[in-house]
C-alpha cells in the first residue's frame, strides 16, 4: 500500500480488523491487529492504538477469554490521555 503514496496504513488495518470481527472471523481480526501493532512499534505512531485495543478486547471476549478481554480493555482506557490529534488523518 505504501507504493501508491498512501501513508495511513494503520487506518486501513483498523478497518480490516473491525470488519473481521463484524464478520465473526476473529482469527482474521486478530491477524490485522497484530500487523497493526507491529507497525505501531516500528513507526511509533500510536494514533489508533486505543481503537485496536478495543477491538482486541472484543475479539477475546467473543472467544471466551475474559482475562485477556479485560487486559485489552484496560489498555484501551489507558490511552485516552496519550493520544495525538486524530484530525491530521485526512
């Protein structure tokens, strides 16, 4: 995707992870979340981290893993004061 100049791959990965969950394909969703987290670690861009953590919490809840769901929910809540402005994403 970077070849065509599109720089906001995290948003695309967020949408794909959301759609995976909406379709009930939790493995697909978690795969996109893992890719996004790797990209966030590589680039240092944590703009969408709270959104990914929220989807990860929901995916783990659907799988019946309450402890992991609570962990990811707490991670999402913890990002609320550390997020950069989302509005530069156009």
